[in-house]
């Protein structure tokens, strides 16, 4: 009955949770699930986060290959962020988690 | 376009993630989703966790009302743990997260 875990510390869901457990990561993923955003657009949509912290969270999401960054040629060059395929497939699961929290955890409010 | 958040720091999904982001919490929820377990059964099913740590994680899951504890009369009295209704509704979302991780994150393995 004892299960075997191979090259990871715990189960796959734990690994997934680690990739999205940053204070602003779920909300960044929600906003990007509506389409690509420039940094300044995203920052205006998300209240109370500093630019420094949001940039850190975006870099961690990029490192986890959930978010991709595109530099568009032009003057000045424009940078946009969008969800990778992996990120796009995560978004509806996070939405279910959001709905679950709204149903079951007192005092939480919807983000939109 | 700026959203308003009321009495919480961030979005509902973040609050949900906080309740399940313990090293052994997702795996405890997975095992309890198969039915009630005595502490010793659960401990045997989950490798490499100490009894002390597993008890702490169970207490936090109880505090978050995801897990309930029943004391059965008898000698010696038997204690079992089971998912609350809230926990039962979370389990399939965690399973989707597990599946997503197995598809998209290299090096993760299935728990069963």
C-alpha cells in the first residue's frame, strides 16, 4: 500500500502549487488569460502591487514557462506578456479554484 | 479598469492556494478523497513524512475546515480523518492540477 515517489519530493500537485504560489501570480495569470498585456497595462489592472514586485513575479512566471515575454520592434520597443500554452491550460483550473474559494471561504471577494 | 479588492489582500484563488500550500497537504487530501483513514493508515500511505509533521498538516487542514476528525467510541477509542464537504469539492480541482503538472512539468511523477 506504500506508494513510491521517484525523483521528486512530493506529488505533482505540490510541484504545480509551488509554481503558482506567489502572492500576485494567480491574479497575473487571470489577467493575462484575457489576452496579452503591456507591463504598464497589467500594473494598472492589479491594485496595490509595486512595479518592482510585479516584475519579480512576472520573471518567476517566465522562469516557470507559464508566461512569455515578447519584444516588439519599434521606437521605443514595446514589451508585452502573454500566457504560454502551459499557462493557458492552467487558467481554467485556477478559475475553478477561485470559484471554490468564493463558495467555501468566508470573506473572499471576486477579482472582477 | 482598476479593480477593487475589499477586505482581503488578494484574489480568492490566492486565499485558496494558501489553505492548501503545505508540503503534504495536497497528498493528504488525495488520500482522504478515497475515504476516511485512521492516522496510522494515512501515515503508512504517505512515504517519508514524520508523524509529527503529518499531525501538524492535519491540524492545519482541520483549522481550514477541509478535514474533519471523528473520535469513535471503543477501547481504545479510534480516531479517523475524513474530508469535509468543502474538502471533497476541492479534491477534483487538485486532481486537475496534478494532471496539468504531469503534462507540463518535467520530472514529476504520479502519486498512485
